[in-house]
C-alpha cells in the first residue's frame, strides 16, 4: 500500500536527503519508518510543538474545504484544482489567526534566523 507509493515516488522524483513530516493520518509514521529507515533522514515535527497544531489545522481545512467536496476526473485535474485552492488559500484568503493578513503577507514580515 503506502510503502509501494513511496517507492514509486522515489523512482519518479528521487529520494530526498531529509524528510520533515508531521504525525498526521494521511501517511502514518509506521509506513515512513518502514520505508525510510536507512534511506532518508526522517525528521518528525514534535507532537507537543506549535508547528504540529498548524499542520493539523491546515490538513483539516484542506480536507473539509477541498478534498471532501470535489470529484476529480484525472490526476491532472486534481493537481490543477489543488494548485488553484492553495493559491487562493495562501495569496487571497485573509486569516483571522494572522491578524487578517494572507499567509503570504504574514510570511513577508517574518524574520529568518539561521541556526549556528
């Protein structure tokens, strides 16, 4: 199942050096561990971190507002629709949690600190 999908994706796109992933239900930690051990550096977002909450919130919105209400005729159709939804979500939709800015506007105000 899921491991076969990961193997096909690796053949098509190559294997990344590092893979940062949340613990969400879309692709379980077990499947990643089975496939990736010794192949790729797996880095999971800590369960207690704020980042995990943001990932879960985004996954929930994507499912409720996009996946659950659309039927896709082809893989290409799904890719085009998801690209449109993601563009609207990041560049046009204002989020109350971001002070009614878009994620793109909010990202422009962030300061990046490089680790030592």
